C-alpha cells in the first residue's frame, strides 16, 4: 500500500474514480474475426460499432466497403475524423485519395460521396462522426439521415437477427 507523498512514477492513482463517471470501453478485436459484428448498411457497405455516444451525439465506428461499394452522398454539419486501416477510397467531390495509414479531417459543411475503386478488394476506415449524416441528392435536397440513435437501432435489429441478441449493442453505448 503506497503512502501519501510517494513520488514513484509507477505508483498507480490511489483514489476511486468519480462515482458518476461512465465505464470505459475496451475492444481487443476491434477488426472482428466474427463477421456477424459488421452491421449491413448498403450493398457492399458495413459498419462495426465501437462507441455509440448517445449522451454527446457522436459515434465511432469502422466502416467497411468492398469493391465498387458506394456510401451515398451526404452532408456533415459537424466534424468527422477518419483513419484508414486497410485499402483506400476517395470522395467524388475531392481529388485526393485516402490510402492505408491516412488520417482525414472533414470539416463541418462537407458534402461527399465515398467510393472504393473496382480494383480494391476491401477498405476499412475508423470514423468518428458527430451529429448527423444528412443524405442528399446532387443538389442538396434532403433524402434521409443517420445519427447515433439510428445507428443504435440498426445495430440492435441486426444483432437480434443474426443471433447475437438485441442487447449485444449495449456494451458500445455511452
Ligand atoms: Fe461523410
């Protein structure tokens, strides 16, 4: 038991965490071996939840897109951060390519369409998305939306249907 005044840098913090603090999330197999964890989103597009933060309105997830998959055109009113873990992709609205190992910051006001070239078998990117993804037609007309609550609903329905159980998603919600 360390004494007060102990200056050893390897002495862990000795006090309890705030009683109102939420529990941490630790996912050792973040890129899962079990394909059931990937929630279908569109043809050749899936996401794997990591943190569904309903209290602050954002979500962290892995997006997986197989060859020729498209993530439909959408607007972001709030920031997005991305880190490419595997493969590559680009937006129809930009001339840069997000390659494996790239970090991407997408500022509020972005409207884009994510595509994976035909010769890329699979891409996986971690995205932190705040607020909503507001789906639009090429002229900005509203087509639909996703937010952390629709994401939670999609996970719940998929995990119930695939046998993991509707409450499997609860571990990712804060
Ligand atoms: Fe986006």
